[in-house]
């Protein structure tokens, strides 16, 4: 019995490793394409659902797709309705994995492992290595299935084990609920519905589970897979991320509950459709194996998710309303003083981790913009008490920079594609330049402090010029914050124009200031403060332009 347990567990481990390698390889090779597809997604719920299906079929993991979508919602790159529509499609797309497993491809496992190892570890091109990772994962997946099958073979005639598996009899309400609970629990433990469906197929092919019992387990596994999305929202203060995760959980839980009410009819439907598609009888035995049951389980998994998605697409607005009601209440203001809380939950999914980091960089930019506006207001109201708050925000920006840069470094070290490495470099550049904006705001605050303490004032013309330059810099900061959410088509033209305008205004106002000094309209002390303010405002314009180049992917 110890040998059976170790062999079966080892086979499951190989299966999960194979799934992970396949998913990571596909994400690495198709990451840029995935982001392009997601950024162009329509608000039409049907198109969104089809897009989610395609993306999940591409990356072979509904959990990875769902985590990515929650990251996009957190970053403000996607609306809640778009994300929920795509999550419905992700549940359909993940059934492609079960369909793949149902094919008898075990003979290809060892050749695929050999080919994958050669391509992954003995070639130079990154793209070839990613393809090798996919092929290696494919081989390990099917070899893991073979190992599980051999591990379970000795217990087929053991009375104690047969008695145990007879408990998974969905003909009674208790047996049906037991199957669902066990399926959900197993999926929560291994964090992969594909792995537990593979195990279910293996048990059924060995005659340890009936087809109805296997389908009841699969329904439970659809509930268990929702835990990944729920875990992805831990630490997130974005209300729509929580709502998307709630909608995903509701979609699966309600769908399974409704299907359990008509379970015998559903099982008959799956058997009828699968027989109609040319499969042999569900209980046909060849040698020691129930040879066709895997195809029936795969079809049942697909049919459940297609029916479920079709139903919830019709009632999507109501689903979202209930998800909103079940989620925490929305916060009114941006939490400027909250440090990023990245953790480890997304580090193995670079696309989602990058999107989450981008959302925190956007919040950092909003914080810098907020402290800039608050600081320059003190030029007019000369409120020393309010001005003193700049130091707290500047220290916070420094802390945010450290957290974000450290996390970006961890993502890079976890293994990323060339396009992701380039994006990480751009995000690093954005973060550093936002922190430099904070440094310039600090210099402006100190200059204003000197003005207030020394009771210095500017001439009316100097103050009017300063207001114009402040407004232009604020406009530039608004532009980059907006472009970090969604970049407009002529973004770099606007950035060039604002950068040139700020430089020209600074030169003109400095020349005008020199003229005022010569005509004794302005004193030396006021003049030094004035030049310091012009210089730091112009520097903020430079930093904004650096961020614009990073947003546009130029540097």
C-alpha cells in the first residue's frame, strides 16, 4: 500500500510539473500576444467570453488567465464587466486541457521528454527553449498519467479500496455531495483543476470510479479552482478585483448547484452526445482498462462549462450586481500612504505580476501628483502648517520605490521572456523617475519654506508666470498618469509638445527675472528662490518626459 501511495503521488507530481512547465512555456512564448489580445478586448460580453476561451486555451490554465484578469482590473486596464465576461470564457478554455488528456498519447511521453530536454537545455535561442519547455511539460504530463495508472493498478482487486470507492456513488444525495466536496477539496489543495481531473480520469479508467461518480467529482473540481482567484485578491485594495473574484466563485458554485439538481439528466446528455460523436460505450473494458471513460469525462467537463457560460452570459448584469453586493464597500479616495503588498502569489505568473506592479506604479504617480499640487498651493496661501506635510509624502515615495524596484527585480529573476524583460526595464525607469519627481517637489517645498520664514514675496508678474509654469507641469503629470492607464495614439507628440513648452517657459521666465533684477523690481533673495523654483519645475518636466518614453516603450 505504501508503494501504491508513493507511485500515485509521484505520478500526480509529474503531471502537475508537466502542467506548470507547459503553462509557463506557453506564457513565455505567447506573453506579448496575450497582452495585445487582452488590451483590445471588447466590452461586448460574448466577444469577451470568446476571448477568454481563446487566451486560456493558449496558456492551458484558467487559474493563470483569471489571475491575469484580476491584475488588469486592479491596474484599471479593464472594466469589471469585461473581466467577468472573460472569466466565463476562461472556464470554457480550460476544458481544452481535459480534452488533450483524454487522447491516448502516452506512447509519445518519453520521446517528448527527450526532445523537450534537448530544446530547453541544449539550445541558445530563447524562443526555442520556450518551445522545449512546452514539449517537456507535455511529455511529463502524459508520463505522469502513465505512472498514476500503474500505481493504482494493484488496488483494483483490493476489497478495502473497492469498499472505499463505492462511497463515491452519486445515486444518493449523500454520495453526490461527497463527490463534490472531495473534488473541491482536492483542487484547493493542489491548486490545479486540470491535475485533479487527470487523477479522476485515471481512477475511472482503472474501474475505481463509475462515470457518474467521476462527473460529480469534476463538478466539485470546478468549484475548487475558484480559490486561486480569491487568493489573488489578498492584499489588494482594488474593489473591482474583489468583485471579479466573487463573480468567478458565484459562477462556478451556482452553476454546479443547478447542475446537481438535474444531475441524472446531465449524465445522460453527456453519454448521448459522446456516443453520437463516435466514441465507444462508456463502460467498455479492454484488457484491464475502461478505455473510453476519459473521453466521456472530458466531454462532460466541456459541456458543463459551455452550458454554464451560456446561461450566465444572459444574466451577466445581475451576476455583477450580486458580486458587488457581496464585496467590500468601495473606498472613496486613493490610499496615498499605503505601501505595496506584493507577496508571492503572482511571482510565478510574470504577466499578472507585471500588471499588478504597474497598478502600484500608477498609484505612486498619483501620490507624486497629489503632493505636487498640495505643495505648489502654498505659494499663494503660504500655509506653513500644511506645507510641512510634504516630508511625510516624500519619505513614503522613497519607500514605495524600494518596494517596487525589489519586486521588479524578483520578477526578473524568476525567468521572463525578452518582451517582459523590456517591460520590466521600462517599469523600473518609470518608478525611478517618479521618485525623482518627489525629490524635486521636496526642493520646491524647501524653497517655499524659505520664502515664508524670510517673509519674501514675488512681483505680480513673476507670480503670474510661475502659475503658468506650474499649470503646464501639472498638465504633463496628468497626461502621463492617464497614459499609464491607456496610452492615447498621439501620446508622444503631446509629451514632446509639453516638454518643449516647459523648457521654453523656463528660459523666458528666467530672462524676464534677470530684467527685473536689473531694474530693481526684484530683490536678490527673492530672485534665488525664484530661480530654484523654475529649475525644479523644469526638472519635473524632464522626469515626466522620461516616464513618457518608458510608457511608450522607447526606453
